[in-house]
C-alpha cells in the first residue's frame, strides 16, 4: 500500500514537471544574486585596510575566506609558494586559495579574482601618495565580493557541474610596465595545477572566467582584447549570455588588452575571459575606495556568473 502511494505521488510529480518545466527549473536555481550582499563583502575586505602581498591584512582576508568556506561546508585549500617581491627583491610568500564544489573531478568551470591589492598608489595624481598602498575596493575587492556571495549560493543550491573558485594572490605586485612582476599567483597556478599535489589535479577545466574591477558605479564591460583574440568562442558565448539576460553593464564591443590573471591560462591553452572595466580614473590611486563602487554593478556581474554556473554554455 505504501509503495502504491509513493508510486502515485511520483506519477503526479512527473506530470507536474512535464506541465510546468519553468517552475521546476526555477526551484532548482539558487536565490537571486544580491548586489547588496556582495557589497557587504566588498566592505568587509576594505575594512581590513590595504591588503598587499605578504601583509597581515592579506592573511586576515585569507582566513576570512577560509572561515566563510568552512561555515558553508565548502572545501577550501591554500596553495603557497616562495616568490621574490618584485618591488623590494625580498622573499615573499604567495598563497592562492581554491574553493571547490564536490566532487572535484570531471568537467569544471573556473571562476577567478585576485584578492591582493596594489602595494603602491603609483598612478595617484598626488606624488605624496604614490608610495602608499591602495584600498583596492574595485581593483581587488569587487571580484572577490562577487565570489564570496556566490559561495553562499553554491552551498545553498549545489550546482550539477563542478565549479572551482580561484582566489589569486600577487596579481598587482610589480613595477608599472613590467608584466613579470604581476600575476605571480595565477602564473604559478597555471603551471602547476596538473601536479599530483594540486587540489585542482583531478578536474577537467573547460574555461576560466576572471572578474577584475567589476564594481564601479556605471560599470561598462567590453570584450577585453586578449580574451577575444585567444578565446573568441568563450568570449562570444559569455557576452551572448549577458545579452540574453539583458545585463546592460555588458557591451559586445572591443576593449583594451589587459595583462591580467587570465593570460597565464590562455598561454597554457585554457579558454579564459577577463570581465573587466578598465576605464577607471581611480585605478592604482588612493581613491579606489568603496564610494566608487555600486551594488547594482556587482549584481549585474553576479547574475551573469550565476547563469554560467547553473545553465552551462554549450562547449564549456
Ligand atoms: Zn590593479
């Protein structure tokens, strides 16, 4: 009798799914991405002060990310290595963080952002500020804020596909104009992720979507030139999705090339796209503060990322 009743209920459920597939899909999707919630995470980072590589504040942020993952039941691993500080020549420990949904094997989508901030405001209009560290509300905290809120949605609604969140250290660490001093963490990860000891070794990454400087008020993201040149299919697919979602912060127009954390992965043969609005007068100045940022901008980027996670792009 009980099995009959279960059978009846199952038949009814199947019928309901067949009749109203959109309702069923909506039930599986996570709660809407909240720009306000992401903004709280942006503030939480900036409240720590500037977070240059090797600083106590960056270690505090690292622990904040690890605690957040632990609270949500997500796996988070540190991958550290010794580097030399491109500005001072002193030894410098660089630590990437990797947050993964389980299982950790199979086809994966990688989402990345750098969580360090620039040690010097070398673009500041006031020469007296140019040896000061920046707060990095947009350049650093914005992409991380989107990923920290996304972690909450991943925990609440585990996605069918595998997802790894890559928090890069040492992105913004070099003297201006010298690419070798930048992207320390991502270059290390791009060259070691297949090593036996790497938390990423079992996975089969299909694409990296990088978020950098995604928080400014009046956000407008074009197709960054390295992305569209070396990963044209991925870049088009991501911008197509943004258009389908009606996200006005994204415009399918050519945009300036930026040497950023996606480049080492492009060089390694992984399709990678950098979502960045590089038109930011406060870039590498002490004015890169939360006042420049806007929950609405974070929400546009978050909605795109949620869509890429829960509604897989063909081929990626
Ligand atoms: Zn920067």
